[in-house]
C-alpha cells in the first residue's frame, strides 16, 4: 500500500478537495475561516498550502460567515457546499446558531471548530470550559443537537472514517444537513502515513430515491379518489430539481399548487395552477383551496406550523394527508400516507399511474381576486407625505427587479409580506430562510447567494432590527467586491413582533424603540454606518426616491445600501390564517382576555394527528 505522510489537517483538506459534484467541480467550494489558537497553527497552515486551489475567505463573525456558507448551498440546491472553521471556545460557540439554521433548513455545511488538546497535557487551555463531573465535555458538544453528524477527531486516523461519513451526510437527500468535526488542536498538527487511495477523487451523485410500490399504490388510490386535491410545494421541490416536473404534473392533471416559504418560486407566479402562498403568511386564494381540499399532497415539505396554520387550515372533514418526502421522518408526520421517495421521481410515477385523469381545477377567479386585493397595496402612494409601508417598498423593489433577480430575507416583517406579495418569475428567485427565521442571516446570506450565482441580481431586504443584529459581513462583501443591493426598512424597532404583541392583546412593550427603556434616545444613522464599512449607501424618504435609487443599482460597484423609514404598524390586511401562539390564560387586561377567548375558539378548529 502506497502511503503519504501528512498532518491530520493537511489530510483533511486534501481529502475534501478531492470530493466532487456530478458537474465535475469540487463539492466544497472553499473554506470560511476566522483563525484563533484552536485552528490557526494546524488547519491554518494546511489551508495556506492550498490557497490557490481551495480558497479560504476571512469573515468578520463566526456566525455570519457560516450564514454565507448556508445561503451558498441553499441557492445551489444543495449541490455544493462550503467549509467553516473557527478557534475553540467563543469562536466555536458563535457558529452554533448558524448550525441550527442549517439543521432546520436541511442545508449541508461542514463545521470544523478547533478543540482542546486530545493529550490533555496543557489542560485547562485558554477558552476551555471545564465540566467538574465529565472530563470529555467541551463547548463543541453544543453542536450535537444541531448537527446531522458529529465527530470529535482525537487521533489523525479518525479522519479515515469521519470524513467519508461527513460527505455521506452532506450529500444524502434524506439526511442532508450540517456536519461538525470537532478537531483537537494538537491532533491537527500530528503526522500520519495516509493511504494514497484515500485521496483519490470521488463523485457524489444525487440519489433519486425510488418509491416503494405498495406506498405508491396507496397514494395513487387516494389521489384518484379525491375531488379537490391540492399540492403543497416545499423546499424539497427545489432540492430535487423538480420544478419543471411539478409544472408539467400540475398542468397535466389540473391539480392546484400552493407554496410554502421554502417552496416559493417552484412555479412561476403566473402559472395557471399556482394559486399562491399558503398558511399564516399565505394568500386567500391558496388558503381557501386548502380549507376545501379533501386530499392534501405535501411535496418536499416538513409541514411547519406557519404552513399549516398550526394545523387548523386543512379543515375539511375526512380530509386525507399525503406526504411525499425523501426523509421518512417528514413523510410520516401527522398520520400522513407516506411516499418516501424523491419528488421528481414520485411525480413521474404518480402521473403515469393517473394516466389521463384530470381534475376540475379551482376557479381562476380566486387568484384574480387575490391580486386585485393586494396589488394596490404595493402601488406607489399618490402623495409622498406619509411614511411608506413595507408593502409599498416591496412594490418598488418588484418594479425594479429583472428576470434574474433573487430577493432574499429571513426574519421580521419582510418574510410575511414577501411571501404574500412577491411575484417570483423563475425557480430560486425567492430565497427565504424561514425554517429558523434567524435575524442576521440576511446580509451574510446575500453575499452567499451572489457567490453561488454571480450573474444573478441579488436584493437583500431587512429591517433595522435584523441589520443591528448582524451587519459585519457587509464589510467582508465590500472587501471582496461582492455586489448586491440591501434595502433597509427602518421602522425603529422590532415592528413584526410588536404587531404580534398587539394582536394577542398585549400592550406595546419593549419592541419598538419608543417603548423600550431609553429608546427615545436612539438615533442610528444606517446610511453612515453602511458607508463606514465601504458600501455605497443612500437614504431616501419616499417611494419615488426609492425607485430612483434602485434604478442606479446596476452602475454601483460592490454592496449598495438603500435606507428608507417605514411605518411599523400596517401589514397586508388580507390573506393569512390562524397561528397558535400561547395567549395567557389569566390576565387582568381585557384585551388579553379577549385574545384568549379567540385563541380557545381557534384551538377547537385544530386538527392534529400522528
């Protein structure tokens, strides 16, 4: 057996560089890294040796650089990913939130946090957390509940099994998600005689899980027996590259499609069978169809509470639930009839079984009525005196968008408004992190999207709250010359949660700055802040000024930030459905008492099984 002597860190990097996607390019595009004493000496030296072929990018914050990696993989349909490394202690813990984002959204990321010494000679080391009752505990154990695969590398040869396992998880459609390899810092520098065969290139193909004949038969029988079926398109449609298959299937059999946050843009907004977004942030057209559906076909969705209106939406007596998903965990939820298979393959198999069976589609008037109700909300105001609404800001961005525009967001007001109002013209033109809805994902995520698809126009929409939560990767984007547009809607606080607080009977408290201790003293100049990091930044007052600013975006080099003050109170008044939020059972406030009564009425409509 031919061997080569390398350090464990050098072997890790060499192995990862040899793992290929079916398109012939490396599965891992490179590594985001903030170096510290847990990774700079061993892994840092290994990465330096291959910097011309396996780039290392320097972030400003461990969490947000990982968000960039997540957005990159999500935008490419999980066909490629990135590695992220940090030092031990706080650097590693900063990445745990991002690991949660990747885990919930089923996105591949390779986390390689530095660890303490495996030989324990220098214990306790700087930034080491000691457990008085467990000598094996370190802060990296926090990654375990938010990793699909976790391993602690305490000997060089551990990589011989750990790395193939890591790749299997990141490329497995059913188990896909974040992998954490906690790399002891002394082991990184230790040498070992590695088999040369370990570093031979390997192609990781997309596994198309075939449907079980018995499951397929039961699902087809349920669909054939339906009068009013509906397809709930989730993120799995994108990850299976099944958007064309879905468009053809829906048209061929006249089955309406509604879209989750992750599934939005699976069909063009004007496709005849696309009846819009579903659920709490959904369209009246989509929700009406779901309420009347006798067979609900989940396609690559995990049936999050926003999608199901906390399980009050699919309310027709006797309705049946089908779940088509590569993950058995999702396929079996809530008593669904499972079809544990790839979305694309499943649609083909079901269509073949249905033959010429065509259903009576819902009236197109439902969709027409929805747009008649919401389109005016996005129009530019007749006068420029009042504070703009978020809906009007979305309208301005939509009018400035082109066919290759990707609009993206994650938390606050914008996810709900964009889900309802944005007209996505092609697949992957709507990028929403709403599995974890992580504030601070937005700017870093926009950078990741642009790195994934440099030719696309990327527009990041976020509120002042999310901007303040995490804005440091704007400096990274400026440093690297990565171009995207950021639209900051400044409503002076956490407007979305303030509305939820009011809607459930609560008093305005600690959300808008005016209601927070000392909030009246706040005077944040977001334009100046963005400009100080190197971005081209402007502040506008009206929707007309916003449209003028957006028109200038194509000629701006690097990140372009547009700030506009907005009204924190209005939201789209139509569409949506109930969402279960725990309203206090006991309160002296009449508004809370009334909200609790309404809560109890809605609970009676909830249908939960399985």
